[in-house]
C-alpha cells in the first residue's frame, strides 16, 4: 500500500478516561496505534483488558480494522485524528 498525502506526521488523540496524544507517520496502521494506546504509554490496560477493547472513529457504528493507515483517517485541512478506545462488546452486541 502507498499512502500519499500532505501530512508527514499525524497527531493521534485517543480518548479513554482522558486523552492520550502521540504523533505517527501517515502509513502507520491502526494495529500499531492500538498497541500504543492500550499499552503502558497510553491507557495502561492489562492484556486481558486490551483484548476486550478496540479503536473506533467517534460516532462510528463499527470498529477500525487493524490494517487501516492512520493517514487515511485525517480530515481535510488537518493532520490530526481523534479515536476512541471502546469496549469490543459495544460493536458485537
């Protein structure tokens, strides 16, 4: 996959009991962002808790696939994206 866009870095804001911010390259996948967001530098979830959570675009009715490039989620005119870390059961309900 090739991602072409104007953003060399994308600021990712993950909301889960507060906000966590980090900059990623636009070709980074949501799998890598999820590893950061659920890990010790983010929400500090245990492995059991992490398995029960997913990333989602705010207001979406589905969670993000692990292969989505983070640069494809930015809004025009911005180099930032906000994601929610939510319980998986919300989407499998």
